[in-house]
């Protein structure tokens, strides 16, 4: 695992932390993915948190 960092994805609607993933350390942009949120019971935008 070289140059990878673990990040947590948070739902933009209910702010629950549902997913974790790995990303490159070099990337300056934050990840935004559309994932299923079990709290909202629908697909919502999930953003990377610090």
C-alpha cells in the first residue's frame, strides 16, 4: 500500500458516515460518489470527510 490513505464517506443529506475507502495521497480534490444510504433508504451523494 504505497501512497494510499483511508477516507470516510459521509451522506450529504443525513450526515451519517456509511462508507470507507482508499484514495491516492496526491489527490487534492475530495471524492464525491453517489452511494446507497441505509439511513435515508435511497441513493444520495456521499462526500469525503477529513
